[in-house]
C-alpha cells in the first residue's frame, strides 16, 4: 500500500466517522432555515428567544468539548461518543415534545451537552497515519458540508409536513443511527501513544491552551466558523433578493459545495507532496478574504454570490481539513482528545460569536457591512497565522532498553533526544523499553541501537 493512499482501516474509519458527523450535523442544520418560520406557533416565542434557541447549542458545545475530550483520553473514545449521542438524542426528544420556546431552548442546550466532536476527531486521528490524516479529515469535512446542503433542502420539507417537532424527532432518530454506526462499523482505535505519556491533568490542559502553535490553530478555527455563521445570517436573504426563491437554494448550495471539495483536493495533495503546507494554508486565508470582499461588489447577483461562495468553500474545506490534522501532530500522543477538546471549543464558540456579529450588523440594515466584517476577521486571522510552524510528520517506534547498574532512565532519554530525527523520547524502566517519536526521513535506527547498547 502506497503511503499516498488510504489503507483499508483508514477508509473504513473515514467513511463511518464521517457518516456519524453527517447524521448529527444534518439534524442541527435542518433547524436553521425553519425555526424562525415554523417556531411561531410555540408559546412565548420572540425574536430574542429564537436567536437564543439557535445559539445556545453552540455555547454548551463550546463549554463541554474540553471535558468530553479529556474523558475520551481517560476512558476511551467510543464510550464517550456513545454517551454524548445518547444525551444529544434526549435533548432532541425534549425539544420535540415542547410546546413553548423555553423548552425548545432547554432541549437545544441539552443537545449541545452531547459534545462529541473532540472525541470523534481524536478517534479519527487515532485511526490514521500522519501523512493520511488530512485526507481523513477532508472526507469528514466534505460530509459535514454535504449535510449542510441536504439540510437546506430537507429541513423545510420536514417542517412543512410535521412541524418543528418533526425536525427534532428526525434528529433523535439520526442520533440513534449514529450510535449503531459507532458500535458496529467504526474500527476500534489502536493507541499509538508511548506508554510513558499520561492523560492530561488540569495543568496539562492549561499548557495545551497556552501552547503557541496550538493557540494559533484554536483561534483559527474559532475565526473560521465565525466567518461561516456570520455569512449565513444574510446570504439566504440576499439570494432571495437576487431572484432565487428559498425552495431553490439547494440548487446552488449542493453544486457549489461539491465543486469546492473537488477543487480543494488537488491543492491539499500538491501542498503535502511539495511540503508547502504553510504556503497553502496562508493562501487559503487570503482566498477567504478575497471572496468576502468580492461579495460586497456582487451582493445583488446570484451568479456572483455563487462564484464567491465557491472560492470561500475551497478555502474553508482546505482549512477545515488541515487544522485538526495539525492539532493531532502537535499535541502529546495521549492528550489528543484534550487538545481536540480545546480546538472544538474554539470552533463552536466561533459559531456562537458569528451569529451575534452577523445578527447585530444585519439588524442595522447593512448586508455589505457583514461581508466587510468577514473580510476583516480574515485579515486578523492572517496576522495570527503568519508565524505558524508546520510540525514535522512523525511516527512512533519501540526499542528494548537494558539499564545497567546505576544507569538512570533520564540519562538514556537525554541521549536519545539528541539524535537526529528524534522528536520525543520516553524510557519506561518497568517495561525495559524506550518509545521514540521520530521523523523517519532523517532518523537513523543504528544510532539509536548504539545508544541503547543493542549493537
């Protein structure tokens, strides 16, 4: 199997985990175009409560991603994901049976407490090699994008036939399907971590939050999803103004999202092969800025909006697929779930802030200002990302260690870490083993064996 291709395990992991993401996000996205319309029959409804019912999900998600990611490090990915899907399904039932906007909001908050994105991303990381991880994340990102497009079509159909409660009942059913996929289709993760690594403590999580390179990615995903939510506060309205009726919006969304993924794939492949990941990353932020600024000029043209959306989603898909892979490469092996928790918290908090920002500017009657604000956010992100460092690709090997009398594990680890290509070195005396995280392009196995007295 070529290192440039997904192996059977990675294909199965990508397909099954992407379907869980898609089922879960489909139920959430279906609510976006219908709650303000079909939610008017609920008691105590008001614009403020409609906005809160939509936004509270992102808020509870942001608050719980880190704890859920940490729990997945401690107790395993699958049990935590299943628990989260059960909570999500319960929240859907609460909202489906509600007769007031208050209980719909409570159900949405409970849905958000099933915060499994960090554990799902960590499981995808566990089941993929460094060089293939962006492809796995890209498949997941594509399915999320497709679920958004399908939701724009399916949401109004379900709501018109069965009301808002029908959307939530369908969401609960999709959550149950997700549980079945996790139980029977998703491969079990083979932990590649050195046994010397430990599950993140509170101090470790603080370090993950303050880590300069991880922080750039955490802020980046927050700003990326801030732009997405901000744009979609006004884009559907502008499409209607341009002459495209709401029931036909899917005819634009689906082709744009499919074509964006097709065009993004060669960019990712070339960036990886030519080792130009940082240049491609910064270039896609620039494309995001350019597409947002162009929207200001073509705001009344459906074709112009479609072209700008295509450029935006090429950039969005590349960045959405690349950042989780970089987080996985930067984070300690047994703390990926916690690192993904911090990352996912930024993602959902960005969506929450984007709704507030887009709603506030749109309320002033200035859609041009919304697109200009998105471009400004992109410029801020470009400044933050400019000095980012792309971590080297690595793998982990294990070698026997025989400690002589008086010799300390720390001394051997100090010698190993000085060898070319060794990124991390852990020695476990109780197991008589060393675990090395290496860049295999420059690592010399014979040198390591000499240090360990194996030659």
